[in-house]
C-alpha cells in the first residue's frame, strides 16, 4: 500500500510527506466514503500521528486537484477511481453496504455544459451521485 501511496502522490506532482501518505493509506483501505474524523481515527489506530486540522487541509488539497471526491449526500470523501479521466463523474452509492462505484459519461457532461451555458453558468467540474442498491446487496 505504501508503494501505491507514493505512486499517487508522484502522479499528482505532490511532495511525499508522512501526513499525505497516512491520509491516502487510510482512504486506500476502504471502498466506502470516509469523513475527516473517520480518516483521523483510522490513522491514530495505526499508530500514526496527525492532527485533525492537517487531515482537513490535505483532503481539501486532494479535492482541489481531483484526487478525491466529496461524497455529495454525506460530505465524506472517497478516492477518485477514474483519475485523469475527463467527463462527468457519477458516484453510484449503495444505501445498504455503503460502497461507492464511480463511472464517467462524457455525453452527459456535454449535455450539462449546454444547460449551464444556456443559464450563463461556467462549470468547472462535473460530479453527481446516484443512490440505490448495488448488485451485491440486491
């Protein structure tokens, strides 16, 4: 997992620090979105040392560069599984088990751009969430 952490940080041209690595390791260990506090607790349980404020700052930075997405319905965070992919990112959230899958629809993205343009709005990113039951839970 440490190698995956280093690879992701390098991919985004981020300096490899212990704090950034700890946050990524906590997020790589789950398929469900985590809040700032859940990430902080996970790190503390593994003998890591990090302040909650640092977790907030790192997640904000990760969100700004597209490494993580904020889960729209809960405000929690999940790693972007389609890093570098252009288009509309759709989060498929299972209301039973909490897992989140991510997919992209470039046509939907274009449709949203047309809607935004007609309203005089300039979108910077596309992200939406569909809540339902995954195939494992149905």
